[in-house]
C-alpha cells in the first residue's frame, strides 16, 4: 500500500490579517511529530504546553500529576485520528492561548521523488512567543510599527530582533521540517 500524505492547512485564530501555513506530511506521523511540525511551520519557540482537540478528545503530553487528562500524543498517529475533511484544534501556550484551526485538506499517495514533510505555502510571520495572545499581538504590532508610539522602543528592545509581520518563507520552513526527521 502506498504511503499516504496529508495536506494540512494550519491557520492561527484571532489575528488579522491571517497567519496560515500549508504543509504535507506522512499520515503515519504521530501527533507528537505533528506538534513539532506546527511549531516549526508557524515559527513558535516550543516553550509552552500544547494540546490537540480532535472530535472532543484531547491529545498532548501526559500530565505527571494527572490534573490534565489527555491521551498521549506519542501513541496516536494522524491517520488514526483524522481523515480528509477533518478539523483539529491545536492550542499552544495556555497563558497566551494561541488557537490554531488545522484542516485536513487532502490525503494523497506519496510522490516517491519528494521528501516529506514540507511546507507548500503560507502567509505572514508568526507572532512572537509571549506577546500576550491575539490582543497583545495587536498592541505589539501597533507599537512596533510606529516610532512615535510610547511603547515603540520598549517593544523593539523586548523582542531583540527585527520583525517583519508580512514575512514568510515556505522554502525555509521546508528546510526546518526536513531537519526534524
């Protein structure tokens, strides 16, 4: 049987203009690997907790104290929990509460001449980690873009690097994704 490839569209909720990615990955990948793909594709730093919600069932890293009831993402493959047309919720950083809508757009046989996973499209830069969720990101963008804004210098110093909110490079993301396998 041919190896099946899932085409996912990952869209960050609550930000405008939209931030999204399209990725191709083997359906046999575990949800743990999907988590790493979302992190790399979006540009997050993987410094916070996360959870997948698929049809009301939560998957993530098991809580050693048993306070958060989740199924172990290392034990569940994407192709076992989702098919074409499925919608998954991925929440990253329970403080900032970044929600992502993950849609399985297609499931196709693998092309033997292609290395997976890969990113085939997307728009806009991911918000910086710890910016304060969608409302904090809106405030950050306003301050970062306006040299007369009272928080402009503080935001630039806090981030410590240049930031282009329109910037996105699918080729760079594909390189990062291939390094993880």
